């Protein structure tokens, strides 16, 4: 299982907050999480398409569409976030946001 995690997930992994216990629970399964990668050139185009297609309806921001575009381009099987907007966008394009 390949998991894309967004910045809200990473912050909760390093800084104790309300989501930290959930982060530890999910990481205990030892999923394969994407590490540093260069952006594929198509990522920016995908980001723009997502923003145009889903932005007005879901109220997403640029960073939301960029995270989801990265997950799509990296062929992630899961998308973990604590951001409601990113989760809605990820689900709208068929990414699995469950633990």
C-alpha cells in the first residue's frame, strides 16, 4: 500500500496535537509513505485541472489541489489528511482517504 500524506498529517507526526494519536495509529501499520520526489511536469497541469474542475464547488485552495495532484501523479493508493477540503477533493477524484 502506497500512501500520500499531506502537510497536516506530517505536522501531527512531529508536533503533538489533537491528531497525533491517530497519526501514530496509522503509522503503526508501517505503510509505504512517499518520501522526497521531484514534481513530475504533469503535476502542475493536473493541479490546474483539479482547481478549475472542483475549486468552485468544493472551495479548495491551491495547496489542496497541489497535494491531490501530487498523489495522483505518484499513483498513491491512499491519501491521508486532516484537512477537510483536501479530503473532499481527494475523494472526488477517487483517492481512498480511509485509514
